[in-house]
């Protein structure tokens, strides 16, 4: 695959996809000592970059193949991209999604006109069923990342970055199966030769990080991660070969980093992203030394379940020292709880929630326990609150 393939893809996609904006982030610039920009694919049609590759792949099918329909498998973003592209090209789409796929992603996929089949516990289970359906029905299987047309379509993101920020030195993009990173790296090798492409994976599902040194795909068993969009057990044969051949760097980020990245994106950039979409921001927070400015961070998607968003935000606030859950032992006598709450107020800690336990197996008859959720002003303030409570004689358990 060559950079010319990405340029040809752009000609097909230009009437269909949005050229998403590039927003400057002063908060991130302070961490790397130079300009940092956010490429907002979270506001792309379908809520992510996936429509680029899906549309190109389906558009290049023969009329006979399109008449047979297409089938795909995804936890959400590829599903929506395929459904949207198939509807635009008047093609029937069936999408297999894991049984536990987020409800908003399932509903959105159906709203674009695709038939949704819920199956299995993972994307790998869904992929297996999608391939079986394609074999049974004659529909064309649309791979989420390991096909030249899909990779070329995703690579058009880099052509836009080259026009919007020609001086860029670092491009960071989330990596699951590797289609977006491979497409960007291929295109950047021609239009942005001075730029280093960095792929970012969740530590809990770092198959590409394991694969790149070997030059061929390595399967891993993903642990639980909030970044379901990049939780891929085995990257693609094509994508690994391309990224390894181009010397693409891969870094991993923690769950704490992902939640802090999502929080920063929402608070400072006013952009709603899913955890996978915030992976590049997490990389700056955890690995600022690998970024040479000007840097562009690809916000790959914004399709997040509101329930998950509320949990991740609380996780991010906790990681940033602005939310704290503690258990506190105190004497079981009138006024003891009031005294604790008054002390917290004097320390400037905002009490969000209180649960008062007076009878548990761990408590003496003259003790009570209070579970508190506190809002604090940052790590130093949180530590000072804990230190003062301990100084006042309270027994504390954190978390």
C-alpha cells in the first residue's frame, strides 16, 4: 500500500465525510513545551473516524457485491460507520455486536438502518459470527481494520492534518487493530515526513505493543479496560507489517490516565470523547517526553454511554485528587457525626454523600462508621484533609 492510495481515497470520501476541525489546547501545550492540537474525529459523521474506511470499502465493491449486502462486527464505532456508509450506498448491512455492547451504540447502529445481531462476550466472538454469516449468505465481510481500502480511508485523517498543521512533528493516535494508525503512518510518510506517528494503547489490551517488535501479530488476552474501542486481542496482519515497517512507536497508558485524559478533554477542550478517543491525551499526561511539539492528538471517537461517562468522570476526578471516598470510624454518641461534618466544612472539603453505619461485624458496640464521598480541590488539599482528620483522632480507610 502506498501514500497514493490514501490520496485516491480522499477523492472518493470528500463529498461524504466532514473535514473535522483542529483545536489548540493550551493545557496540553504546557506539558510538552509547545503547541498541541486536537483533531476532532469525535464529531465526524457517525461519531468517529470509522465511516472513512467503511465508506471507501463499500463504495469500491462491485454492484453485484453491494446487492448481496455487507456484514460487519464491532463493539460500536465500526458498526456505526458501516451502517452509515451502507445506507448512503443503498446497501443492506448486518452488524454483529457483543451482547454487552453499549446501548447507545446499538441504538445508533440500528437508527442508520443496519440489522443488529447481539452475540458473544467479546469483539472476537462477534467477528467469528460475522464471518459465518458472510459465508452463509454471500454478503461481503467488512473487516474493521485489516483491509487496504479500510486503511486507506482512515489515512485521510493525516491528509487533513497536513493541511491544517503542516509544521506538526508528532501525531498521536489510539490503536486497537491498527487501521487508523497504519493509514495515518502511510500518508504521513509522504506528506509529513518530519512527523513521528505514535500509537497509543491501553495497558490492559496492548496487543500492538507486543506485535510491533516481532513484525507479526501477537494475540493477547485483554484485561478489563474502559477503552472498549481499542480492546483488540489480535491486531491485523497488514497493519502490523505497515506500522513495523514504518518504525511507528507504540506507548501504553493506564486506566487512570485514560480517565484523566477524558476529564481534561471535557473540562478544558469542551469535547466529549469516549475513553479510547482520549488515549492520545492520556499519553501526553503519562509520557510527555515522547512528544515533540507541535503535536496533534487524534480524538478518534465520541460515542460514549452516558452511564459510563458518569463513572469515568468520577474515576478521573478521583485520579486528579478532586474526588475522594473514605470510611471513617467515630464514637457512637450524639453529635459525633455532626462534629466530623463541621470539621470537614472547616477544612474546605465538600461532602457529596454520607452513609452512616452503626451495626456491622467489624464495629465495637460503642463505634459507628461513616462512608463519605468528598469533593476536594486537588491532591495537596486532599492530603491535608486526611492528615487533619487523622490528627483529630479519626481512624480512616481510603476507597
